[in-house]
């Protein structure tokens, strides 16, 4: 009886912080809190991050305002851990938000203990964990063979759900060296294995480490991947051991197609910041 009372008291102390990240008007109505896995016990504590007031249709009209909503996220999580006590907080993350803001959120969360990452399954129409089987597909690296030592900046295109828009990257950055990290078969359903996501994160961070060793100081990052993968890649960015990273937003009808990026807070930079792109004229190849 005493043990049962103690268990109930401990359960009341436990908190499940639900970090739901929304930034797209074409999103889902089902709240993430309604899909918290049943094995996570405790009081539901909502921590919404919603950028939709900064958006116009599918575009972020004020990325600076959206960025400010994430700036204090790390401190908010720390306060919730401190309030609940050591070991009493579990974090559930899920969302549908622009790539640069999702990546930054992953970086802010980092190696948070007790983290459950969820994503929206558009075909089953529900939130779910990456609980599928690993198909064994892994990233291939392309375009790094001729990269010379001490090249200061490179573009890195990561393709999981869709092929990278190489022309759009050129229109944004010009003839900067372009390296591609791509699955052998890109698909919107290629990410439902936790083991596969872990392998993708390792390949990604290994490549960043290799580029750093070659003297690359800055990486311009273009990601075509589901939300949970983008978040996971952001979690594994090392703010000291990897190059500076700018993550770009894709808007197909914009000029250039990647009109802005978030420069991540690395190498002593205290805060992330928005960097605007300028369209670059691509010489015609016509005779």
C-alpha cells in the first residue's frame, strides 16, 4: 500500500512535455498531444511553437519573427526540467514546419534525455513514431571526389523524400562546389525506421567532420526530407566540431528558389540569424 502511494506521488511529479512545431498553413488538425504514446506516463505539458502568424499561404513572410519564437526554446526546456526535478521530464516532439526552423529546433533540443520524435503519416493520417523496419538503404555521397583542400565554402544537398533542386541551388549560390548526400531511392516514406534515421544522422555528421578536416569553413545546407529527419539532423550538429552551417528555405516560385537561410549558432555565435539570398544570373548554355 505504501509503495502504491509512493508510485502515485512519483507519477504526479512526472511531466510529458509535448513540443508541437507548426509553421505551414497546409497542416493537420490532429493535435500531437492526442497521440502521445501510452507508455509515457505523467502530466501533459504543452509547449507549442506556431509560426503560422508569420506566414502567408505556404511562404514565411517574416522569418525573423519566426526565428525569435525558437530563440528561448533551450531555456524553456531547462526550466521545465528544473521544475519537475531530475529524471521526471519526457519530451515528445513532432511538427510540420519549414526546414530551416525545424533544423534549428533540433539543434536547440540537442541530446535531450527521454526524447520521443514523431512525424505525421500522411497516408495513415495519424502521428506515429519511426517504428518501421529498416530497409537497409543508406546515403551515398556524390561530388566530393574532386574537392580540393582549403575550399572555404561548399553547398551540401541532402535528398531523402525528393531529389535536390540543383538548378535552384546554382541560382542561389552560383558555381560553388556542390556535394550531394542522397538515398538510392528518394521517397516520402523512406524515413519510418529509427535505425535508418540514426544511420542517416551518422553519415551526415561524418561528412561534416570530413569537410571540416579538408578546411571547409562554411556549409550551405539544402535538405529535402520529412520533418522528423530534418529535426534529427539538427540534433546532431556540433556547434564546435562542424563547419558553420546555413540551412536554406525552399520556395519554388521565388527568385532565387532558396530566398533565405538560417545561420546556425555555431563557433561562438550566440544566436541564429536570417541570411537573405540574392538571385544569381546563370549564363545561358545555348549556342
